[in-house]
C-alpha cells in the first residue's frame, strides 16, 4: 500500500480522493510542517502533497528511496530542488491553470486599491479624518487611459492583460519574457519601463528572475509609476524598492509576496505608507483552493497508477 504524506490540512473533497490511493500520513494543523518531521516522514513515503512553504532539497530526496512523486499545491515550485528530484527519479508536479483567474483578480484588486488610495482613505475615515468633501481630498491616480506593463506573458500575465480593456488601460509586455508567444505586445526593457504607469510581475522565481526588478529598473521606470507583485518576493530587490519609494521615484507598490514570509508590521515595506501589503493571497478563494487540492491529488493518482501526471514539471 502506498504511503502518502499531506503536509497541511486540505479540502475534504481532495482528501477523500487521496484516501482511495493509499495510507495517509497527515500533518493536520494549520501551520507548516516542521522540516525535521517532513524529512523523517519522507524516508518511507511513496508520495507527498506539499505546500509552497515546505523546502524539499537534495538531502530529503537522497534519503527517500521509495519516493515517486512530490505534488506541490501551487503553480510555483521554487521551494523544491528540481535537479535533486530529477537525479533521484522523483516526479515533481504543480497546479497550474486552476489559480490563474483568482491571481489575476487579486492583481487587479491590488492595482485598483493602490492607485485609488483605498486603504489610506478607509483608514482616514475610521480615524475620524473625513470632515468634509474636498476637491483635493484622497486623490489617487486614474487607471483609465494609462498603460499597464506585464512582466511575464504566461497564463497569469495574459489573464491580467485580458481584464485591461474593461478599465480602459493599454497593455505592454516585457519582450524578453515573451518568447513563448508571438501575440504578446512585447517591448524591450527600457521602452517598456518608460511607458508603463503600472508594472505587474508574473514570472516564476528562477535563478534568472531572482532580483530581476532592481535599482536599474526603478531608475528607468516612469516617475510615479506603480509596482504590483503577486508572483514571488525575491523577484524584487526589496532594498532597491524601499529606496525608490523613499526617494519618491515611484508612486507606490502593492506586494502580496515577500522575500521572507510571513512578513508583519515590522517589515519596512509592509508598513510603508506607499505600500499595500497582503499575506500571499493570490489564489485564496474557496473555489481555487479546492481546485488546487484536487489537481494536486490528480497528479499523485496518475503517478501511483503508472500514468503520466498532467502537470509534470521535471519531465
Ligand atoms: C502559487 O500557486 O504559486 C501561489 O503563489 C500560491 O497559490
């Protein structure tokens, strides 16, 4: 009988399907599994349904001789050492597609809230500072007629772009991220940053994209432009972003992801007056989290049943 680890409480529908596949070893709490426990459980497991908070590296793979599949319940899989998995013959899968629309929705929610000053306006109201209507009160930046710059013309980048006409925004994409399609409105970096009023990040975290959005980017960006990151924290050089905000070079940032998560009010960016920070909630809808869990289970089922998993990333 297959032994299947599940590293967090997941949707009951997904768990039920998983039970039919083998013996479940469940980390049934709401907090990330302790790394030592995960390493020891992996030693005699056949499959693992993991979260983006679980680091699974060369050491864990080397001491897991039975392990056939790690099914990450996320589209990103930068928490897993892919080369080590491949060396050990372990299949790694992710959960693309099912979270595309939810993440695109959050991107727009952040962009609208950031540019229209929603959070400061709410805070002012609650603090009793809304004394009268003023011609220059709570002024934001209008999205209509502006240019949205998409970094990463993949599924999520394109889903964000599809919503732009409804807000009257023109879309440009960064061309070096767009090799997979000929339809993207791609521009070279300098031109892209010079025209974008809001730059939204939709690339995966890889060695190439780590620190991609750096001091040079902020110096080339349109003065007062906005940055939205719903991808991965380390894609932005946080010190460079902080400097750009403090120097008033950019208008603000909406960050759903951070270098080190979780972040709290002591983080200089999370608490910055020009930053709207949220706790990595891009895919956090009832519908999407259920679909992600089911997709992760489908990948495990395929591997354990000797079929090709739909979302095999280290093939
Ligand atoms: C992912 O799937 O990679 C998101 O960051 C969380 O849903």
